[in-house]
């Protein structure tokens, strides 16, 4: 460490302040992010703090640090940086990530930190130009990770829109029936769709398509085998995503008892509030012969031919499927769950193979591209996490770290 670096108290670098109350009933429609101890948790019409902002948890979730690029409202469960004291805000966000918040927790049943205690923590502070250089390197890695996340969100949104247009709104059929070119399919794909409807048990459906109870087209909780005590991939319910097909939070755990699944399966949370929150995932992490496991509160779906594996996932994401599941929940108000038998009466429209094959091609490409982005992001995050403490302590200097970023 050179003489230009100084060991100082965190309170000499910044001033932390408690966030502000904002009860749910007082929140108004708007685009201002509301920041809780676990990150952005909603929006409001009014901002309390000007950007850029750095926020961490005061109670509940502690240890996570969030850099906010727009004016925002930090909740009272957070601490935000009120004064950066001339230091680079993005650098400060990374500096806070090196602080051991657990060492300053009150250790109660609800973890909490005291800002006055945090202000006494000793940190290594470089001069402002080096702060900015460090922040630029780490920020570049985080920007690439965020770009991958946004691309994945766009890809999934497009695939969901295609599913909705083809299999719920029947847009290509309606367009052809009116003599128009479909908007949701290219000419070659549109040629696979009929140009007329016929009556069915659920109303008009495309001519030649079949209406079936869900279990006739999609296997529910298929049998999978695992040896007792085998160490295999495990998925916590908390890691089941609410808005994406991809699961990132796998761990290895000894199998005891739970739902078992393989690549191509779809997992749906069947308990409240996880179901209402949209927790659903497509399994694509395993080796071909690998079996994973998780909670008994998962419903496992697997498409039967001619439906591609991804069809079950996009169906489970549809509003009609989720409404049916929620309406059929049983149990007490605090612990309701979906009985799988309720899907015996749930009818779906099964298109011919020539159409499901095309959707399968689109969906498989979507999921594989998302997986590639996630794999790249994991590599980038590993590089960032390895560099962060070394850069923030001065063990590695900026010029030496740049080669790692170029590799990433």
C-alpha cells in the first residue's frame, strides 16, 4: 500500500442515515424506485433522495449493498449514504461491500445494524482518481452482468408473447381467417396454422387442434428415482425464480425426501404466497442422466409429445393457468396449497406437431441463449468478487486488474 492510501474511519468517508417510513396504503403510482433492505421492492410517485444512491439494510436483510442510479425512496429498514464527503459514490458502494455487517449486528431474532457502530469501522481509502478507476473496473463487470440480465428478460418476454399469441389468442389463425398476414409468425411458420376455427368444449379453437385435460398432454409429478443419501443438486423454494425460467441458486445436498426432477421439467410452487408470487422454473441445469430434488411443495410438469418440454413452462407462466391454480387452493388461509387433482378438469388446446415443433425450436433457442448469458454472468461475478477485496485493500492495483476484466 502506498502513502497515498489512508486508513480512516468509515464515518470519515461517508455519513449513513436511516430511511423513511412509507406504509403500503400511502404509496402512489409512479416510477420512483422504493428500496428496501433486500433491494428495489416497488415504486412510488415521489423521491426522498437524489441519485446516485447507495443503500444497505438496517433491519431484516443485512449485508447487501445497492447502487441506485435514479432518484429513490429508501425505506426505514435501510441505511442510505446521506453524504459521500467528496468520495466517488460508485466506489463507496463497493467499499461498503467489504464491511462485515454481521460483526455489527445486534444478534437479535431480527438482525439489525447500528449506523453509529458502522461509522467506527476502519477502512483503507485511496485518493479520488484511484477510487474512480477502481469503480470503473468493478462497475464494468457489473454492467455486463446487468446487460445479460436485461437481455434474458427481453428474450423470455418475447417467447412468452409468442406462446400467448399462438396458443391463447390464436393470432395467426385469426389473421389468416381475415386474409391478413399474421403479426406473430413469419410466412413459413404462418403456413402451418389453419385459417378457420371450430367449436369445442372450451369454445372456438383452431380447426384440427385438440382439446385435452392437462394430464393427457402434460405429465404431472412424473416418477423419478434417487438413492437415499445421494449427494445431488437441490433447489430451495426461496431460489425458485418469480420472473424468469432460469434458476441460479442450486446447491448440493444429501437426498432425503422431496420432489424429484430432471432436465426439461417445469417446477411450480403450489403453496401460498409462492404461487401468487409467480415462482416457476424450467429445469435445464443437469447432466442428461442427473436427477435433482427439492421441496414437496413443488408441482413438477413435463410435456408429452408432440408438445416440446418448454411448452409446460410457458403454460405454467400463463395467467389462465395460474388463475385456475389459485382458485382451487385448499387449506387454511395461512398455508393454502394447490391439489394436483384440480388439473384433471383444466382443459388445454393441443396444436398439431408441425406447430409445436416450431414453437419448440424458438423456445429451446431462447432458453439456451439465456443459459449462455447466465454462465457468462457467473464467470464475471466470480472475477468481480475475487478482485473486489484485493482492489479495495490495495493488494492489487488498477493497472494489474485490467487484464482480468479484459479476459472476463
